[in-house]
C-alpha cells in the first residue's frame, strides 16, 4: 500500500476510522494497517479512534502529488479532464433532480420520475467508466474509483437509493466528488481554477 495512496485517502476524508479507510481503499486491511502504522510512526498521521493527517503529513502528501504529476503526460491528462467536465455537469443535474422535483424536495412518491433519474445515472456511469479507465492509464491508482462507483451503483440499483447522495458514506456522490478532486489535482489545477471557470462541483 503506497504512502501516497493512504495519505491522499485520509486527506480526502478529513477524519476517518481505520475500518472506513480500508473500505474506501478497497484493499486488504492488513496491508493498509502496515502502511498506517508506518505513517503514524513517522509523524505524518495521527492515530487513535480516527485517523487524520498532521501538518507534516499534508506537506509530504503535497510533495508526493507533485512528484506524481512530473511523471505523467500532462497533455493527455488534460484531455481526459476535458472529457470529464461535461459528464460532471450531467452528474450534478442527476443529483439535483434526485433531490428536487419541480423545484421542491423530492418525496420519492413518483416511481416513474425516480426511475427516469436512475436510468440517467446508469447511462452516465458507463461514460464515467471510460474516463476513469483513460485516467488510470496514466495514474494507475485512480482505477479504484471505477470499483467504488460500481459498488455504490450496485447498491442503488438493488434498492438502497441512499447510496446515491448520502454524505459521510462512500455514496455515488461522495466518490464522485473525490474523483473530481483527484482529476483536478493530477492535471495541476485547483478548485479555485475550476470555480472561476464555472466547472467546480
């Protein structure tokens, strides 16, 4: 389990239990535990009931992300991110339409309406899988997002629709937000850059 992968996962979560961390990494707990212990021992992470990065950990993660960017094809990744932007806009529309209907909170009493929204999600998911595969061709660690989105989608399609937008779990929306953050970082952009361009989630 790489130092970068674990540090980035904890940064994206802010504060996370070990069980949550192992689940979001989609990795064997023993391998994650070994890396976590090393990071705590080196002062990059605080242990206990929840894990979080220290200031040194954040600085180290920034260095590792900078190193990662120097080893990838920036032009190719920028092209991947350009493909992601319209899909991101479509996902935001799906999430909004799931939560609202005709401008009012969606009470989910109209099964036809909800089914139409979920059909759009499933179509969008296939587009997202292609983009993740392209991104992972340059940054392999991003491939896990395909697994995490599929896991959330399977729960949604089995009737557990809270896995579409619920915060504090690896819902489709949570994973999507983290994927967006990752793509921004590997292309050398910032949330501020994206917000000013009207693309931030």
